[in-house]
C-alpha cells in the first residue's frame, strides 16, 4: 500500500458500511473499526432546513392583508420535537412616505407571532424590524410549513412596503424534546 493513500479495502473494518455512517473505534472487533450509525435519539439538534428568498420582490397590499415573503417546511421526527425558527430580512418602503407595517410568523394558517408596527416616515426614518426568533412545539411528528409574512397597516396614497428578492432568510431547526 502506498504511504500516500488509504482506502476502505486497505484498512480492517469489522462490517460493511453504508452511506451516512461513520467509522467508530471498537476494540473488540476485527481491525478495531466498525461502521456505525449516528444515534440522534438524545441529541438536542436533529435537522436544519434553510431558505433564502423571496424569489422575487414582495409588495404589501394596501388593504391590510398578509402577504407571504417566504415559506419553508420541516418534517419533525418525534411527537415531542420542538422547532427553533430564525427569520431575517427587513421590509422597506419604495420612497419617503408615512407607512406602517408588521411582520408575522405562521405555521400553516395559525399565526404564531406578530411584530410591529414598524413605521417609515417621509424623511426615510425607520423603526427597525430585523427578524423573528421563535421556538414552536407543533405537536405530533409530521410535516409543518412555516411562513414569514408582511402586512401594511397604515397607508399614504399608493405607497407600498416591500421586501426585495433574496433579502430574507428562514432557518428551521428540529430540536429534541424538552430535557
């Protein structure tokens, strides 16, 4: 064997491995190495989902309705899992106008959180909303879709609040059960 290369055929492993496994030291096994699967049952963090969006600019309607900025789904693996949610992205107005808006976090049609009113005045002064951090306990194992939304709450003519394409992020992390 060359001193500059090592492959699976040239080391002594006690079993046949599969994708996603790692080599674990096992003194009592042939060669002292065994392919093993990571045990995630007691781990705090089980999986992470991430999205950058929206794919195109989102403008709030002036009727006070919620507008989807980004959405992301996660499939939880246990009935007692929690989902840690981090959202970033600052809505803006197109020009100097007195406008107020709120951002919201939803699981499906259920509103979990609303943050606002953020105000942009006619001199481009802002009160900042920069994101949301939340921990949700959605219930049984299953697929849950989360939404970051925008709603305009105060209008000045036809001016609209907006968030530009690829100017927001959402990360969902499945956490293990409460200790």
